[in-house]
């Protein structure tokens, strides 16, 4: 019985360690900061994106893209600063909604 308790405890610690190192459940808004052009290369941004300080952010036309606010009260897309832009382009069959 003692061996079983030690094994379960070790297994729980191993799972907890894996979750901590993988960063599961922890994500942040993707920030694009500074003058320049940036492409959205990931298929999903679960905590949204933010463009700052004259950043020009574009998605790749024809590729699937999912943006969400992560279930919080923040916005999925935020642009701040003069000259900052976010351009999202859909296709004829895949409209942006």
C-alpha cells in the first residue's frame, strides 16, 4: 500500500511539472510593437493581438485565422498609436465576421 501511495504522488508531481513547463492555460496577447510590417503566421491567436507604435499587421490572404479575446473583457484586436494599422483580409468564400 505504501508503494502505491508513493507511485501516485510521483505521478501527480510529474503531470504537474509537465503542465508548468508546457505553459498550459497561460497565454498572453500577441503584441506587435514598433514601425514595420508584421504578418500573422499562426492559425489562432486565442488571447487576441495588439499593434502599437506604427506597426502594420496583416494576415495572409486565403489562410485560416482565428482571433478571440480569451474570454475576458479585453478586445480580440487592438491598435494603438498614430500610424498603426491592422488589416484583415477575407476571401470570397471566407468572409470576416
